[in-house]
């Protein structure tokens, strides 16, 4: 099939596009053309590159003109943009797959969170992702375009900073843990963070394409088989440097006073949601079988950053 991937040079596309090529598909990557993939792969030599601006008025026409059997949209963030693409592809493409987010669910009420029991979303980003997922489901169930939405957790992989144990990307956290110094933790550190390796997300998209009938009109949480809470994550991460994490509970007010404002807000946004998701539906309908536990995915990312001189740590990794 001809598969058009919108935003294929990013985190997920880095792994998804080569997977699709190796599966025998004719792949077109649509991007602004500003960067290459995070990981080199010879499969990219077989990919047609199309330059287009997602915000341009003629973007849906541009995508429709590529003659895709399948369109994978990895960079849609507003309902209006999603609707415009659906209306243009209706009757032309056979399957539209959308990349959502676990933030379409709000702060946890019952764990694990399923596709059915998630709390109402909070924040502009989560609200928009939830609205897009509802629209896509209604589109398919009303007899329109066949769609599927997949909702990754905190995406991890080589080439970029992971969401760390405090729910932010502040590199100072890794320096503190690697030095065995006290780490201020807001609260008692029981909130969950649910990561997923970018290649496991790519695996889920590939499975949804291959199992179109099972995926039609459905939504799926795409995360690692387990989740880490703050204190467990910190202890595991410290052990990579031969250290034991010394965690110092503080109030949120104290944490905000001692932490960079942007990093503190990111911590709040992640930890207030306290997300831990079930992948039972994706396993049952798509055969989704993620390869990475969350700590293994994060370690791969941290190792890459250290090896490439992009993360300052007190001692070398011991694993």
C-alpha cells in the first residue's frame, strides 16, 4: 500500500517509517523538511520526501493529492485541523490513523486507566486530543472515513531527553541522582509516570495498519507494559550510576521555590495526572506486544545523551 506519514521525521516516525518500508509499503514522508530522523536507517533511502506546512490552507489538498491508501497523522494538535483532513480524505483514503496522547485522560480516578474509564481531560492539549479522538470515532461509526486513534504515553528514545523522575526534563535531576545527592521530591513520590519507547509506538501503528478491520473506529492506549512511580523511578535511575537515591520530601510550594519555574510547572502537569494505563485492548485487538519496560527505554535515552555529551552526570553509567 501507499502509506503517507505526516511528520515522519519525529520521534515516532524515526522508527515507524523504516518499519513500513521493510513491510513492503510505498512510503511518503510529509514534513516541513527542517530535520532528519533521530536514528539513521538505510530504509529512508526508499522513502519519498514531500515538503509541506501543516498550517497552510492547502495542506489537506496536498495530502489528498498523494494518492494514499493509508495516512498516518503524527502531528495533529487541533480539532479544526483534524476535521479538515478527515473531510478531504473521506472517500479517497482507506484508513486514517491519528497520534493522540494519554493526556486525553485527566487526573486518575481508577487504575489502571482504560480507554473507557479515563477522567475528563484538563489543559488545552489534553482537551484537544480528547475531542479529536471522539470526532474520529464518530466519523467511522457513522459510515465515513475509517479512522483509528492511538494514544502514546511519555515517548522515550535515543536522541532526546526523557521525562525524568520528577516529571520534567530538567538535566539537573540526572546530575543530582548520579552524584548521590539529596533530591527534592514534591509530596511522597507515589505518582505514576507512564513511558513508552518510540519504537513500541511505531509497532502499534504498524499493527493497526495491518489489522485495519480490528482497528477501525477504535482508540488505543499505547504505553509500556508497566509504569514507574516517582520514588521507584528515582531509585532505579540512581542505581544506574552505582548510587542509592536520597529522596527529600518537600511541599509543592517549597519545590516551586527551589526549582526552575518551567521545570516545576512541567512536574506539576505530569504528576497531577498520576497516569497508569492498561494495554489490554491494544493487546487483544492489535496483538500489541511492547518490547521495552519503561526503565529500559529511559536508560537507552540517558545512555545516548551521556555518550553524545548532551547530559552532564557526576559519574559514568555502571550498566
